[in-house]
C-alpha cells in the first residue's frame, strides 16, 4: 500500500490534519483499545499473559481508558516487562512524522526548531516518513548512574560550533532517550533506582513540557505515554520516589505470581522451550507439577528472600533443563521416546539455584541444599495428590527386608524396568498416574521412579547420593498411611551413644 510521502499529500489522505493534530499517544492507545474490546472482549487485550484476566488486566484497561501514565508494581518474573511491551499492539500500524526528525515530530505540530524551519521553507513539499509500533517503544532499565544526558539530553558543543549556533539554541541539543520516544511509549523499569535529580527532570517534562539541560531551559512539549515498573517495597519506601512524580502516575497496578499450580503450569508450558527437534517426547503431568511446586514452595520458604521473590523463570528454566537431561539419556541409550523422570529434576539444580536469593539461614545451608529440599517438598506434595490412601506397604516392606535398587538418571528404561519389576507391588501400582503395563518402558520407569521418590520424600524409604533406594532410617514398625505434612518433623535419626 502506498502512503503519502509529502506533507501536502498527507493533508489530503486519511492522515489528515483534522484527525491527527489533537490525537496524542494516549488517545491513540485508548481508541485502539476500545475497538479491540468491542470486537473481542477483555481477554484479547494481552494475549499470552496467563492468570491476570480478573486482576491485572482489568486495571490496565482502566488505566489506558483513563489516559493515565501507570506503574506496574511486582516482584521479578511477573511478566511486567512483557505487559509493557505488549502495549505496542495498541498503537496504530503506522504513523507519519517529518522525515529526518530525531524526535519524530508530528507533521502538523513540530516541536523541534529544525522541523519548524523545514516546514516554513518547504511547506507542503516537506518529506514524510513513517513509524511502526516497534519503532515507538523505548525501554530503559533505571540504575543509579543514569544521567540527565542519557534520559533527556545534553548540549552538544561540537554541533553548536559546526552549525554556528548559540550553545543555548535548541539546535545544539543532543536528545536523550525520552525525547527520542516522542509520540510513542517510554517504559522505565525499576523506577526507584533513578536518582532524585533525574526524577525531577522527568516530572518537569511530564508537567510543564520543559527541562533544563546544563542550566539552559529547553522547551520540549513531548507527547509520550509513560509507563513504569518497580518492586513494590522499593516504590513505597519513603524518599525513593519524589512526591510530585508519584502524583503524576495515574494508576498503580499490582502484579502477582500465578495463584494456582495449574496457572503456573500453563505459563511454563507456554514459555519453556519444549518442542524440540529430535525424538518424540512424553512429558508426564506429575513432572510438570513437581517443577511448578518448586517455585511455589520457594515463594513460601523463609530461607528465601521474600523481597525479591522467586521468578516464574525458575520453573521455565528448570523445565528446559529437565527435558535436556531426559534427552541426553535417550541419546545415550538410543531410546526413541524421551520421558522426563524425577531424577531429571534433581539434575536441573543448576537451573534452579541461581534463581533463589537466599536469606542468612539459606546461605548457611547453601543453595544446593535449599534447592534439594524444595524439590523434595514438591515431590511429597505431588505424590500425595495421586497416592493418598494407596497401599504401598508391600513396596516399603521390600526395602525394609533389605532390598536395594540403584536408579541413576542415565540408566536406560529397559534396564531400569527389569530391576523395578523385582519390587513386588510397584509397577502394578501406577494406575493413579494413568500408566499401565501396556505403556512404554520409558513411561513405566518414570512413573515407578516417581513413586519411589515420593516414598523417599516422605521418609518411608531411604536413598543415598548414588541414587540407591534402600530401607529408611526408621524403626521397622507399622506405619499408618497419612498425607504429607510439611510441618512434620523428620523421623528421628538413630543416635549413636558410645
Ligand atoms: Zn523535529
């Protein structure tokens, strides 16, 4: 489709002065949002954002309808940046500006001197160029060393000398990120990390449309939708945000982690790289549930820093590593079917530990230890979901009578299955997992290993570092079946008195 290339043609097109002159970015977002809501309803506004339909999404819709600048308050890994980026889908497919303008001036109301001079000289022959929605999104991570020059601009003495301009002339300004986001969306992540002086500059631009650069007042009535993100505690901490800036942020919207395991699984399934070239994969549901519960358990664990939170990136990277470990086993054993096991989750510790910010107690125990504890708690809970009330006495007894079995994470499914068949009452107990003896050896082994890991997580049987399952360190007395209780103390360790 050909578009007008000069100001004169533009006037006679659908990009008429009448339509564009007063249509600011926030009007554009609002108009496009309204037509989308009209066509498809609330859920369509942020496709791919799971679990926010009843909480975050309606609040963002209201903020945009209100033409507010807004801030998303939330811990890391709560899709804040993703939501902000998705705002570009509410921008027009293309918007005209005066070609060559560094701050994308509107052809009908240029704010920079270069463009005012240009239109005065060339009139309707002034050349027009276009911006796509992506061109109109500028993002900046705030850090304490961000300067006025970075964000707003600087006086460029060389430009002044070359052009023969006064230093205070607008033509000598080297524009910073914010003016370059003119007629678009400017997102600042971690707003409280911005120095107070810069916040004042930001406020002046929002409020008065002017700014002082190195003492020279520069008038810049920008048209920008400002959006921010921050950690809630930083944002509410006294003195971190200057009050007038806070007042100019129309809506504060709290994000959150998935509220149910199912939502977490849906996000992880969407984000993790699971569809790979190579062998066919079967990803058991209980493996997905355990991975997701690691994040849930971590968010509740007092050994982990509440302030920074536990990102949804933890289960996502863990899932990718789990599948890779299963892939590696399949390649090694020349198996055609990739089926992740619980041992693959332990092998995925490198994808887990880095995402935990530990408190003092956690630091003392070490990230590996904390990670293993979380996996174990997640296994115990997931096991209960399938096997509460199941009679597993026979299996426990097999171990109590001296049975031992090694299940390394690299053992082939056929070898493992042969060994596992030796445990009476195990392989025929996998019904709750939907696994019968007709299923592939890979699936049966994964299911049986999950049962053993579950019993181990409940301390009914033992397991050492070499992944040898054996009798638990408990007195061989009848144990009654009961659900996992996270507050329950471990079985008493046998003490040696001598
Ligand atoms: Zn301009």
